């Protein structure tokens, strides 16, 4: 969206202000909430640093201008009522994935301890062969929900199984979910076909 048309579509209040919320791009955690006017949003978009309007000082301020702790803006969105704008976040609620990552990591620390509580995660962490066979099995079950035209809820459930078991493998390899998200983010601006073509420029594509 062009800057002017974005600014025109905001429902500014009678003082020309709207609520501005900066969220973490992955977790959705709120980093800062304040007010913005047209100039603050335009500055945010041009500088890619979250900039607000201070009602007490009647001036623009960029978070981090004194502390150097800038909020780097990945993207700007309007909420559905168009009376607030969100910086930095794409509003993905990934907190559940981080919570699951934390549970799995906790189980890993318990592997050598006295805690004999039965745990499927621990069984997987202690047996790479079982872990890999479960990931393959769950991926196959996910595909079958498409091939056999199964209910949407079956697809969601099988994807949950794939995600969970794959996340145990990530933990086994000491790879963080954030590392995976970072790879996905880097691919945002690139078509998969183009990326593959750049790797196999001599070979025909198989997809
Ligand atoms: N998300 C999961 C999760 N998803 C699946 N599973 C287990 O994975 C195992 C294999 O799942 P399947 O559906 O394949 O079960 P199956 O018996 O092979 O059945 P079918 O293949 O016949 O369908 C089962 O024991 C499931 O309970 C999970 N086990 C754990 N978690 C998460 O991990 C946390 C810690 O679990 P524990 O390590 O067991 O304490 C839990 O609180 C959950 O948040």
C-alpha cells in the first residue's frame, strides 16, 4: 500500500492521532504502546524505526533515540477498525510454539535426573530411531488427510503431531524455533521457484 493511501485509510481522532502498538514480529508480545499522527507513521515507514507522537511534549519521538534501544520495524498494519496501527508485528500468535519448545527443553534437562515421571518427549529424546520414524509416520498421516479427503480437524490434528515431533528433533539438534522462523523470514521476498532455479540453473525444475 502506498504511504499516502495507508495514511488516508487510518481513522485519525479529532486531534489527528491514532493508537500505535509495536509488537514482536514472531511472538506478538507488545513492546510499546503510544500515539501516532500522520508524521509519526510516515517517519516510521521511512526510517523503519518505531516513531510515536508524545501528547505531553507535543512532539515526535523515536523509541531508542536516547537509549539506542530502537524498535526496528518489519512492517506496519492497521487493525480491523483502522483506528490503530501495529508496527513490527505480523500478529502471529506463536506463543504456543514457544511454550511447547520450553516444555520439550525442560524434558531434555530431566533426562539425566531422578525424575521418573513418564514422558513421551523423553522417550523420543532417548531414541533417535523412534523419533525419526514418528516424524515420517506423522508426515505420512498428514498427507493421507488430503489424499483421503479427511475432515479439516484431522488435518489440524495430524499437523500438530508433525509439529510436536519435529520440534523434539529440533531440541535434539539444539536448533531453536526462532532459527527456523528466521530462515522463513529471509525467504519472504523470494519465490521458491526462483530460489530453486538459482541452485539448479542447468537442471529442469521438478515442481
Ligand atoms: N504435543 C504433544 C504430543 N502430540 C502427540 N504426542 C504423543 O505422541 C505419541 C504418538 O502419537 P500418535 O498420535 O502417533 O499415537 P499412536 O499411539 O502412535 O497412535 P496412532 O499412530 O495409531 O494414531 C502419543 O503418545 C501422543 O500422546 C504428544 N506428546 C506430548 N506433546 C506435548 O509435549 C508435552 C510434554 O509431554 P510429555 O513429554 O509426554 O510429558 C505435552 O504436555 C504436550 O504439550
